[in-house]
C-alpha cells in the first residue's frame, strides 16, 4: 500500500510546510493528491483521482471510517473557519463514517457531520451540513447551515437559510440508497488493493491483451486509428524540427491506391513547442 | 441548476484498475479513471472518445462504450450499462446504472438514472 | 542520429488524430482531443483559443474554428461546421453539425444543433 503525502508548497499565505498526518489503517490510493495539514483518521478510504489540498485554507480533518470516493476535490479558502467536534477551528471538517461520493466538491469553510452522505458531483461551500444528512446528486449547498438529519434531493440548490430549514427529514429508504453506494466502494476497495499487488494483476493484464484482438467492430465515423509513431521516430522528428528543418509528407490514400494516388501533405515548420 | 465545474485533473495519467479493455482506435484523454470492480469489465470500443477527467466505475456488471461514442470532459458513469454507438454525452454528465441508446445526445450537466427520492418543490434535472 | 532534444512543454496532453491544422497563434489547452475522420479536417485559425478538456470530432465534413473564437472548458463539437470569428462558446457547450455566425455568444451548457433522438425526460436548456 503506497501512501503518498506531500508537504504543501510554500505560498504567500502559508510558509509552513505541514505534512498530512495519516493513520496507519487508512487507505490512501497512490493516484490521489494529498497535501498540507490534513489529519486522516483510522480506516479512512481515499480513492484514486482525489485532490485534497490544504495549501490555502487549513487544516482539514477527515474522521474515522469516512469514505472519499474517486474524483473528489477538497480545498479551502484562505479565510473562514468552522468549529469541529473537538472545538478546534478547521477549514474543512468531515466527521466519522461519512461518505463523500464521486466528483463531489467540498470547499472550505465547510463542516460535514458524522454519517453524512454527499452525492455525486454535489458541492458544499461555506456551509455546515449537520450529522446524518443525505445530500443527493448534483446539488449545491452554499452559505447555509443544514440541520442534522435532513434530506437534500438531487439537483437542489440550497443557498438561503429558509430553504435549508424547510428540507425534509431523511427516511429509511434514503438511508438504504446511500448505504448501497457505500457498499459499491467497499467492493472497489478490494480492487485497489489487488491493483497494487503485482501477483494479483498479472493474469488480468494477460487476459486484456487477448481480448483486445477479439473486437473487430468498426464504425464509419472514426476509422482512423491513432497515428502513433515509435518514440524513436518522434524523437528524431522533433530534433530535426528543433534544428530548423522543415519536413514534407507524401502519402497514398489507402482506398484509392493506384498510380498517381500519392498526395502531398505540405511542409511543417519547426516550432519549439511541438 | 448551476452547471457543475470542470475540475482540471489532479494527475495527467490515465488510471486503470481492474479488467478494462480499451480498443486500439479509442482515445482516452488525460486524468481519466477507469475502474472495474472484481468480476466486472469496462470495454471501450474503437473510435470512442473519452474526454478529460472522465470517471467510469463498473459495478455489478459491465460498462461498454460503443464505437463512435463521445464523452465530454468530466463525465461520470457508475454501475453498469452500455453507451451506444455515436452517443454524445455533454460535459459533466452523470450516468448511473443506465444504458443510453445509439445516436442519443445528452445535454451537458445532465443526471441520468438517478432513482433517489425527489423533493416536490424542485425542478427535476432529469431522472 | 541521436541529437539533444528540446522537451515539448505543451501539446503533450493534446491528442490529435487525423488531419488537424493548428495555426501558430492559436492556443490549445491541455486535455483536448482533436479527431478528424478520414477525408475530414479540423482547422484552428490564428488567435483561436480552445479551452481545457475540449473535444472536437470532425466527420462528414470539416470543422473550422475561425480567428478570435473562444471555446470554454469542456466544449464538444461534433460533425461539421464553422465557428465564426470572435464567437464565444460558454463552457460545456455541445455543438452538433452547426455553424455559429461570427460574433455570436453562446451560453454555458447549451446544446446547439441537436436533431437526434432526445433522451426522453430531459429538459432542453436552449438551442
């Protein structure tokens, strides 16, 4: 299990190089980005493609057993803090057993209570979401305090306190739905651990090579295969271009291949950025 | 509903976990994450085009992206299903446990296949 | 003939497939996919600005992005057509088989030129 953590880069607003504090039992996927003063408690799962950057607003707290799914972004404004359950000030506080699902954006100052569920692509910014709340997909919660145990349906935009107070209570079926999404992630967690274990991945890779050949389906639209060249040729072409040479191309149309079917593709000028 | 933001990918690589088959002619942009749970597969056919920062997560079944399908930036596909030929999914679309028929166009920021409880006072983005 | 190389700083994360012409003064952000089918072309003129994660797919004709056109992040352009001079396409816009006249501004998340079958329950934002 590779835990990749990095100190925050020195910025005009933070000269300290704080490092994340990660509990040994937490799983942080190596394809995630975790920097600055972030406290990660026991049994937290941080999936690939997440970006947790305490380089502007700090610190962040991620409570025990919480699930941070793929593509989640956690960041904070330089100003503005919330009070966590321990009485300290945080830029982002996420409680115990919470589930932050795919592509959610948690932007501090933000407080997310214990057992909360934040649905796909929802945004929490400058807000407190009380314990046990369920926020569904594509929702926006900003500048409000959502009382504990509320249900925020998909697509909702909650930006004033009256709206937040009128939200319905969470029902058993909502909880069931949320639980299912968490289960999905638990299944994938096995996959992550497998992928980081070489013995486990070899048979899959071999199978993969075989199955690519089985697909012969073609489509009128994009029958151009990618024109990749070997890295050697690319390197040579680049070095020629960088010396100021121009390159001309001539090619034959495959379908109309007969005499005089060669076409001239014009010349390419060398450019430093190519 | 405000459009969700496109996040620049935190990594420029493509992350592949589990049984993922990408046909040679398919294009996959940087920052894409393709992961299949055990006993599930993701198959991306020739000529499919997967936009930047897309996330595909197969669970309890396979996800198939047919030839000529175009997925805009930041698309999220979860569960199982087939994205048909020449389907055009607008950027920031979320597809949950749903198949999309060939030739369909989905507007950017749509939410497809969400079976959670709706609240009366809201405009439904889609279902 | 091994020679010292100048490392390419940009363009490394832009996938270009088929006949794509990018004029010198144009800017193409990372994560972009430019894909032209056989006998089709994509031409990006000087001063055009292509946002992050944009996906352009030319088929059955050419796609031309005229000078000064600005495409936001996550724009999708499919089929054929011309994006005129100084056109401003908001982020996440989808343009299908349509030309946009010079100087036009299109709101973010719009769907332009969709004549295909709609996904049943979707609301269309504009056209």
